[in-house]
């Protein structure tokens, strides 16, 4: 069975934390995301990559997320 992007999202708690944090704190940098979400750095980078792949966030030139 093929998993959709939304099915993958349900399995990632760090992804939910990052998405909610960025929703409440738009234009935050990666350092602030890592510090404030209380998830492991590797999990956060994975979550950010996944959210960008799903077109839920975008990285700006100044290294903040929109």
C-alpha cells in the first residue's frame, strides 16, 4: 500500500511540533525552531525537510521559514 504525504505526517511528532511552532512564530530561524520545539536536532531537520517537500513551509533567503 502506498502512503500519502499526509499519512507520513501523522507518524512524525516532531513534524507537528515544528509546524505548530512556525504557524505561531512565522519567519523564525532554524536556531529558534530547535531551541523552542524541544525535539532532537536530527528530528527537526527531518521535519523541516518533510514540510518543505509537502509545500507546507518554504525557506527564505534569510534562512527563516515562511
